[in-house]
C-alpha cells in the first residue's frame, strides 16, 4: 500500500482529474506490488497500456500526461523510469548533460499514435449523456514528426531509442515497441533508476542529488555500489522485494 501511494504520486501526481481514474491505477499498482511482479513487467504495462481506464488501471499513467500533444508523457516517461531529464531538450540542446534536442523528439515520436478518448453513457434517470470512462487508443499514424530548432529550422524525427531505430510505418505499434526496448533483456538504466529511487526512499538520499537525474552531469556518489545493485536487480529478474 505504501509503494502504491508513492508511485501513484510519481506517475500522476496528487491532483485529481476527471479523465484519470486514480483508484483503478492504485488497484493495478497495489496488486502488482503485492504479487511481487517484476518491475520491468510493471513498466511495460504502464508504457504500452491500451483500453478502458476503469478496466485497465495502467492506462491512467499516460492519460494523465497526454495534454499538449503528449509532450508531458515523453518527459515523464524518461524521468520517472529512466532517470533522464529530457524536458529541456524539447526546445534546445542541453548544455549540462550534452543531450541533443533530437533525443527528446525521437522519443516523443513513439507517442505520436497515442490519444485518449472520453466515452459517454446515458444517465438512466435523466436521459442525458454523461462522462463514463476514458479510453487510451493507438492510432495508425506513420512517418516522422516535425520540430523546430532555436534558430527556426524545421527538423524531422523518427522513432529512435538509445541508438536503435524503429520502423516508422503505420503498422508499427510504436508505444508497445518502446515499452519492449525499455524493459526487455539487460536494461541497466531502467534498473539503476529504480535502485537509485529505492535507495533514496529508504535512506533519505539517493546516489545522486535527485533520484530523477542520472548521467555524467550528475555522477553517482558511489558508482561501483550503484552498478553492483543494478546488476543484482537485473539478475534477480527485477525482483523488488529482494
């Protein structure tokens, strides 16, 4: 229950929105933590989720961040799960961690097919249409997305994650592909980000000043220990309780 509270606040915040079904998200998290589901499987479900946000609580994570053409969804996914601060790269290259503007937009391209649709039902007493639930859907968009550099030059971005390009055709479910790339196999960044956050939770301070910020610009205080724990976490099958 405690982890559910912590991760609900991290994923969707404390503020309630009509389109976000927080109880359904909390149920998904609570059952996942109680069953000790591997962390990479939980992350996959949150990033790749589709459908009714009452029946599939995992959908509420992205539904909460699909405003402004899903730009917040891109930034929050990188920050919460990977410890990457990419929001500054939306507008320019980041001078502190040397990441390029294209990095943000290549990741954002994975969310270009994603939309949330409010569904209506008829009130049996009044006969009026009323909000019933929100559905997270995947459209069949294809090709690149476009962004503008600081000097006004238009660029294109295709889906690309940590150096791996993805087929940009409409047949590709980009978000499911991103979820797989983030969570399958040995993913040291996913593991290190979770270890860092859990260390901060139990000991009051992570290996970095901010648990959401890993990288050469924010070196770990004890890099050997962080790497050891991340490797052990991966070998355990992302076993949170262990």
